[in-house]
C-alpha cells in the first residue's frame, strides 16, 4: 500500500542530512541543557536566520552564511556573558530579536519574503540540496571530532567549573568551544527542522533521557537513540502523510518525552 | 611520603582583594602553610575566608600581593596535579545531574591528561584506590545525586585524591552534614594527614570543631587576626572572655 520511499532522491538526501543532525544535536544538547544554556540554541538559530537572509541576498549557499553568522554571534554572546555588563538572558534577547530584525530587513530588501523563507523557518527536506548534504556531512564530522577531543574537559567543566579550573583546565577555552559547537550544530540543522524548531532537537531528546537518571555516558546514549528514532520516523511519517517534516519530528519527540515523563513520574509516586 | 614540616607549600604575601574595587574583602594578608600542616581557616560569615581560599587556588586574582604554590607564582603555576580541591558543594549541587560516582572521581584524572589520551588502566586504578581510601568503592555505580550529603563529600575527596596530591583544599566541607557523619569525615581527614602526609587546608565557620581537629588555626576577618595552635586559640579566647570582649563561647576540649 505504501509506495517505495527510497525512489525519491530528495527523501534519501533528507534522511542522510536528518540522521547526521539527529546524531549531533543531542551530543551538544546534553552540555547545553546541563549548563542551563538551552536558550542559547534558540538564540543562535534566530541569528542564523540573519545569516540565511544574507546568503539569499548575495546568492551564497545560506547554510554557509548561517554558519558564519552563528559562530560570530556565539562569540559575542559569550563575551557579553563573561563581561557581566549585560545579564546573561538579556544578552540572549538582544541577539535573538536584533538578528531577527536584521533578517527581515535584508529579506525585504531582496524581495525574499517568499516560500523559501518559510522552508528555512520550519525546515523542509524537499529543499535539501546535494550541496547542503555535503556541507552538513563535513560540519558533522568536524563537530563530532572536536567533541571527541574535548569530551573529558567538557564533562568536567559542565559538572564543576571551579574544580575543573583548579585541575588546570582552561575553562574559558572550553566554554568558547562549546558555544562554537552549538553554533555549528544549529546551522547544520536548519535545512531539516528550520530555524524555529532547532532548539527542540537539541533539548527534547536530552531532557527525555535525563528522566531515566543514568550515568553521563548512558544519558548520551539514551538521548541519541531517542533522537534518531524521532528524526527517522518523523521523516517517514511526514512523507506518507504529507506533513511538515520539522514539525512532525518535533511532535514525535514530544510524544516520546511525554510518555517517558508520565511513566517515570507515576512510578516515582508509587515507589516513594 | 616523607614530610618536611619546614618546607613552604603555600605562601601568601600582602594579599588584598576587593570584588568591587572599593571595599577590600581581604586586606594585607600574609600567611605561610608548610608541608604536612593541617590548617583550619576560620572566621564569621563574610570575613573573607572563602575569598582567601579562592585566591590561593588562582580562582580569583588579588589586586595586591602575591600567592606562591610550591615556590612558583600562582600565575605561572603548572603542577595542578599536586593540588586537590573539594569545593563547597552542599549549596550549589545539582542533585539531578546524570553522573555516576565513578564518573565524578574519574574527572580528577582529566586535568592532567592530554586531550587525545584515552582513559588508561592506570587511571582506573587511581579511581579505585581513591574510592577505597574514602570507603565508597561499593557505591561506584550510583548516581551522585542519590547519595547522602556525607557520602557525596567523600566522593569529592576521592576525586581530589586521584592524582595523589600533596595538598587538599576544602571549603566548608561539612555544610549540611549531620554530626555523626561529620565525625567519620574528620576521622578520614586525620588519616589523610597523618598516614599519607597530605597537607590539608580547610575553611570552616565551625571554630569549636576546628579547635579539636587541626594543628593550626588561622583567623580571618578581613585581615589575618591570628595564626596559632588550637591550645593557644582556646587560651586566648578565654582571656578575652574575661576581659569582657565579644567572643563566642568556646567549650574546652583537649586536643588529642
């Protein structure tokens, strides 16, 4: 009854890009969530939109311009946060709304307020190009490699920044690396889930895995499984039922989170 | 390790610190801590004792004065593996943080590792040694948040022990820990100091307990107001009591 999904090249491209995003988002997400940095992902996503607008305006691949703006903004956010001249969350609000304003103005200049903007806002695997997949793959390899190299100090700084510093770890370097990785993750996820839904991919699988109360490495593994499951089934469901891909993926994630949360907390009340 | 009680491990000279650049939290503090010492830094809330500890660890930079660790200026200090640190946890500890006891203690090995180095057999042995020292090996797979306050403190001591440090700094380690657990905790500190020869620097507001545990007491109230033995401290506070000064009543204990 179902037609063969793999006969369409765009679906294969979407799955390739989607799986890469599904692997990377929670791996970065666990550090952001535990450091109470969840909103940074959302802010950087909005910043990326300004980058996308610049890309559309100048005819450059928008994923690349999104990457450049997100990384630049991430350094700015971190600098403002460390300086303590502006409250942390106000710095985020500043970047979030400021870059959105910039995006809208640039888009209106180039008469780009059309359907392609819509696909960047909410993601669309139909518009994922072969060059997008190439860029996403390269970014994914870079992010995973940096993460593997800095995993140990990242865990230490996330758990106990002061003790990490006393052990000789440069906490400023580690914080900067984390936020650059967040910026890269956000920009590589845009084609799939879009600017407005990225933080869901980064946050929801992690907070779902946290409900299991396991060790750090197990929590990452749980989050990866939940993320892959949601992204792949979301892409399939959106194809067969003709739904928005990004929205479907996030709703699958939410459904898994709700089930786990209810199950764990009902059991919790019985046990205690 | 052979302990040389004349060797300076920490030297603080003329240290002044201010958070806002106006009011000094610490003023002209000079203090030397020797190898094998067990020193209690005491003082009321807001006296600057934690600030002094943080300056000695390089977590904050003083406006005036110098700190030397193992005869090297703290700004150029590299041998962080010689130092163990047990931060004040009871206040800002995320009980839901997904991390096992074993993972927490393994962190102690991360600082001295090169980035590309994998966790070795030696690291695992160091973690097992440290957890056995504090009697927490059997709890290694539990989540840190599922332990009692006293057990958590032991785990943080184990983390500080993994590099076989020469000195361990502890910031209010018994906050929120009941009295009976405290006894076991201080017995552990005595063992680390007497048997292994680790220098201990402990910040506490519990002056009464300190007079029973440590070798030296350093009183901090913006400046260093005393650096004496517990016996001298008790004698002095009795004298000032007679003189009618405002001194917290301290029950007399024999140091044994």
